C-alpha cells in the first residue's frame, strides 16, 4: 500500500480531487448538509454559496488554508485532506475554504478576498494564520492587505504578487484548453507544468483521468479564476501587510518561477525558503513541506 498522497488541496491552477493510494481515486461526493459532525459545511454569503472544511484541534489556534483554482471542488476528498494534514491538525483548528460555487464574469482576486473575509466574519474568525497556495496565496495577500488586523501570520506557497509574461502564457494556454473542453490536453499540460518529470510520469494516468466528470459550470469557474490570476497585481501594496510572513518557492517552478517568490520576500523583508530541486507542486513532493511550515507557524 502506497502512502496516501493528495494532489488537490494546495493546487495552483487545477485542484484535481485526487489521492494516490493503490492507484484508486477518492470518492468525489462531498457531504455538506451542515449536520453536526459533517466535515464539509456550506456558508451562504449574501446569495453566494461557499463550502468549507473544518477539522483539527478545536482548542488550537485558528489556521485557514486557501487552495488554488480548482477544475473540480476539492471537497470531494475531505477525508483524505484531513489525513494528509495531521501534521498541522494536532495543534491547529483548521478551516479550508473552497471557492464560491458559481463565479460571476469578472470575478477577481479582490472579490475572492472579500468573500473569504465575509466567511471569516460569519464564522467568528477574527485572528487567524493563513496558508495560501498559488492562487490561494494571492487571495491571502489581498486579505492581509485589506484586513491586516485579522491576519496574525501568512505562509505564501508557490505564488506571486504579480504575474510575469511567461506565467501569463501558461494560464492563457489553460484557458484556451478549458474553452475548447480539451480535458486530456488540459490535464496533461497541468501535470507537465506543475510537477517534476519523474513525479508526473509516475502518476500521469491518474492525473489525466482525474478530470473525468467535469461539468460546464466547472469549466466556466475555472476559466474565470484563471483570468483573475492573469490580471492580479498587488506588488505595490505588499508593504501594507503587517504580520510575519513565510514565503516558500521552488527553483524549477514552471508556473510562476522562483523569482516571484523572491520578489515577495524581498519586498516584505521576510523569511523565505526555495526548494531548488522541486517544481511548482513542491507541496506534494517535498516530504518536509508541512513540517517546515509548522515550525514557522508555531513561533508566531
């Protein structure tokens, strides 16, 4: 039996509800009936529906995880997510927020941040640490800029404060493939850009097949979110972030590149770490990833 490995929660551009354990997919139907004990619950944000996953130590400090743009909801892998995050769950009360279920045209990173802040208020989360990955890292930056008093610490993983021309080419390619509904091409491009060649080749068949069942709404949300990434730029506002920040990047990142992580760290004069031999999906490949994050969070 292979160690469970989730390639969903932290994804940059396509969260593909997927776990690798004996080459079997996780069940893709989340339970979000808001009954006591349900892992996944649904918030109503003035008519917008947002799912979130709540687990961990109820008496621990509040930790929010913001995933990347999803082709399909990550909530279908709720039990696997809980298992994968035990390193943090022992000490933290964890909330993982999905994106709203139906994104309107022109929905921006700032809009995502505003909706997430509204979710915080509905749940009484007034002092949180935030771990944001790729697009989730962009949303995390926007939250810390808009509501600095709410955020006690930030971990920004495989993300950027502005998008380079080479990065725009990656996202524009994914937008084109999604518009054409070329699911196989989209998943292959994702795997090639996000993971190191050895990891991708090992799990290629699972990665490609994990997109099966993608709906019209899934495609539309994905396209809108990718446009939000392409137009994002808060570099000149980073100085408004007042909390401690830890930036994690990857030397072989083919989505954003390591320079974007270094630019954030330089602008904020904050702690950072670059995994030189890993790609954008370092969060799935580096065995010490969560341990390194926990070491930072524990002292904040």
